RNA sequence: GCUGGCGUGGCUCAACGGAAGAGCAGCUGAUUUGUAAUCAGCAGGUUGUCGGUUCGAGUCCGACCGCCAGCUCCA
């Protein structure tokens, strides 16, 4: 029974194995240790760090090394779990006090020593009792809990490296020395099994790569993410603020941020009208009874604010717009000829979020959804879903998000009481979403248990310039609300029928979407979105009057232009404009004034030389072409 | 909400339990400037809030508010 490693050797490929090469194998669909013995003649597939499974093996081994280091320095620490995660790994420990930065430095040092010692990592399978006794005798109560929950007949494996043994399904690298670049990142509290009723463990995050350059790159990427943080950029560029005096999670849009938001909204409105949507407006509060009928009071109460008393009647701040659109639907008898109705609203909603989850623009308590509800006949459902997918694709790509991942969110089949509506209705809804995805030939993954309480959904995650994911469009099919509100339309057969409802948002919320845009572009918005598109920079005071003329001319043409009239040197004002990420700087001095030109500098392309204001305008027009809302209507 | 860390001019950060500071930004003046920081001066603070310990609190203790890293949740 040769191991995977030996079978490599017999092929003369042993040199391909190692941190930079093959780190694990896959055999019969299962990822296994390179040291795992396989039947004679087995032909395993080999995995490197570049394969997600390979990276997992690599990082998971790093987690064990971390745990070994912690146990050496803090023998009383009880082990939780230590999986590989995207970009790294973590391990949870139950310790009497949280880890300090000094502890983390010592742990990293100890981990390095463990890597240098190059302990072989060995797997052994044991019986349930043996495993239980082993961890119980060491006081590893969490491991015992895990063992007790393993299903009947499950293989229980332990991995040994040096003096350290962990309960683990594996697989792992052949020895600790295969870990090349290893780094402890930070620590934070985390509940055992993510449940706040359980004890809080201390989680240490770390990461590992085969090459130091990759680790350096990762560290750089983290720093770049910090540099792009929308909370920081938002303050630096004077886009928005959040005030303790007003309350957490409530956003104030400053003039500059307001410009960006308005352009996004104008673009959004224009595109929706073009695609047959009607724009509607609805109130911010409604009677409690309405929310009882809609089901929100029963199913969504923990996210809603307490009722307010209005002349003895209770009202609620709206957390969603759907019941309002439904009331409008019911305001008259609908014919099959009226459908589909596509009603879109930039609806501001308020949701109670626990204080600890608030985060800049990404998680707030008041936000404006780019919401829409489509009321259609069952036979129109698939075509409408395809139309929504098409719109969603077009919109996000217009804002520079060219990569995204799609998830079909369905019910958790083991937990059906979490959802309202019958099985048949759910199956029909899930089927319609699936059919639309297939018709658009979009790749997707199925997320079991990811559905909302009232229906299944398609959730799209956008990938930004740093490869990070952002919540993007979501599309939900809802057979339930039409039922609850008894929505009907008159069919060709002169009988009442039940319409289907689609809830959808393309950008999510203005707050979150602008937050993601800020980080995606690092504050350097493309010209059509830039709060200030051009800044005129006079060389000396005597050029200010000409500079003002240029600003006025540009402003009349619809350009967002302004001047820097401060008594400073050109380089000072250039630097200021660069830091503000203004796309164009127009320097005007004696030469420009004499020839009625402007010297154009682009924030990333540099000096573009002198040109007439009209030539500059033509350049801007071309750059912003096809962006409704970006450019005010021109005479 | 929970665990841990943190809260000092608009921003970034100093200050052993013993006189609240610097740089940037702002304002005033000088300078009249040609593609990423000209010089000088001025102003700016009840150290998040409330209470306590102390001869004395930015510093120690408590509560609350807010922020940060997570847990959980989500547009």
C-alpha cells in the first residue's frame, strides 16, 4: 500500500512535492494526506496551493502549528476548532484571559520554532472511546463535545505532530516544515460554535503561504484595503459623516457625497424608466395593523423599532417597502392586461440593528433601498426574472463591477418551520429562479438555508478591485404576500387570479452601494461620478479672473468645475487636487490666458498639455458618454 | 446585544497621578508663484458624558454613549 507521496516517487515526480508544489492528493473524490496509504495501482490527483483544496490543507496545518504553539505557552488553554478560511485560518482557545499583542508575538515565535523543527505529521484512526478518553484525560472538553456529536460509525482520526495531538478529519501536510511563510494576524473573541449563550473563546487569526512574496502581497492587500476604507475616504473626501449626537448608524450625506449619490440615483431612474418600470413614492410610517397583515410583525419584529402612538393608534417606522406597494396594487381592480406592473422606489427604511454590528455605510440603521416590486401573472414570472437579471448585470457593470458570484438561496430543508408558505409554493418559486438562471446561462451555487422567511432568492456578490466580495443585487420570488393581502387580477376567463410578486434590489441600498463604490475606486471615482470633475488652478493672482471665466464656461456646459483661488503655489494646489482625487486639473497662467486655452492635467495620466476649453469639453463628453444622469441635458 | 481594545482641537497623534502639546487643515499677513507641500504669525480644548477615589485625575475606579476587531445578523 504505497502512499500518495510514494506513488509520486515511483513516477519520478517526487521533486514536484513540497510547499511550492504538490501539497495534497485527491483520491476517489476525497482530499487526502500525501502520506496516506492508497491501494496498489491507485492514481490519485495531486493538488497544489493554487487549488482551493490545497490551500485549505496548507492553512489547516498552519492552524495546528498555531495550536501547538499556544499549548506550549499556555498549557491550560482548551482547544476549540481551527479551520482554514479564505486568506488564512483561525483557531479558538478557551483561556482565562484574552491574548495580548505580546502573547501573539510569543506565539508566532514559538510557531516558527515548531516549523523549523519540521515535525512529521501523522494521522491515526482511533475508536470513539479511545478518542474520548484521550481528550477527556487532557481536559479538552470542547473536543469531547465534538467527538460526542460525530455521527454513528464516523471515522475518528487524530493527527500527531511532535508532542501535539489534535482531533481532526484532516488532511494535512506531511510535516510542519512545509509551512514556509507564516504569520499570526490578530485575536478577537468568538463564541463557541457561534452561539452567544456559549462561552466566549479567544480566536487567533493567522495566515500562511508557500512563499514569502505571497505573504508580503497579502499584507500589502490588507494595508491597501485599510487605505481604501470608505469610512476613512469618506471623511478625507468630505463625502458623508455619522454623528454620535444624532445616533449610531444614521448617515449624513455632505454636498460631495450627495453629488455622487444623486448621479447614481439619476442613472438608476433613467435605466428603470427605459426598462418599463414606474417610479413611486410611499410614506415612512404606517399603522401597526398593516405590519401584522404583512407578517413583518411576527417574522421581522426584532429588526423593527418600537411602535409610536398617534392619537391612540400604533404606527411603525417602515423596515421594508413591500406592503406599501401592495396597498397601491389593491387601490383598483387589476386586469390581466395590466400585468406586469413594475414599481420602483428609492425607499428609505429603518431597521433596528444591534449596536455591535454597525459599520460605516455598510451596516446602518436607516438606509435607502433601490427597491422594486413586480406584480405579474405566473406565466410571466420567468421572463420577468430574466429581465431583472439583465438589468442587474447592466447596472453593476456600469459601475465598474465586472466580476460577480451568484447564489440561488433556497430553504433549509431541515428547518421548514422557519419559513412561511406551503411546500408547493416554495418549490414553484425555487423552480422559477432556477429556470431564469439557466435561461441566462449564468453560473451559480445553491445556498441551502439562505432564503428569506418569505421566499427563495438569487443573491449576487460583487467582486471589487481588490477581489473582495460585496452584497449586490438580490431577487426574491414571493407567493406569500399576494396571498396574505389577497391580491387578485381579473383573468381572460373573467375569474379572479392570484398574481406573483418579485421583490428585487439591484444596488442594495444607496448607503451600502456607495460604500462599496468608494472602496472599489479608492475614492477616485470615474469622471462621470466624480463630485468635482475639474479644478481650475490659476498660476498667480492675476490669472484668477480668467480662471473664473473658465469655471463659468464649464459650469454652463454642465461640468462640475470649481477653482482653487488660494494664494498658494501651483504645486501646492496640484497636490491638494490630487489628494482630493479630482480627475482633471486645469492650470491657467499667462500663456493660457493669452491663447484662451487651459493646460490640462489628469490625476493619473499627468500633463496632457494645453487645449481650448471646447476641446476639453469634448474630451469630457466622450469620457462620460452613455451615462444618463452623469451629464445634464445639453442644449 | 456579547467579548476584548479604544475615546485628547476639524484630522493624525504626544503628555510618569503634579502647568494640556506638536504636525496637518483653518484664519491673517508677506510672497506672485508653471504641474504632489513658500515663509511668518494668529486662533482653536470643560481631554466622549455623568459620578467616584485623591491635596491634586487626560491618566485610577464605576455607569452610560460612541468607535474599532470579532461573534451573530443582514440591504
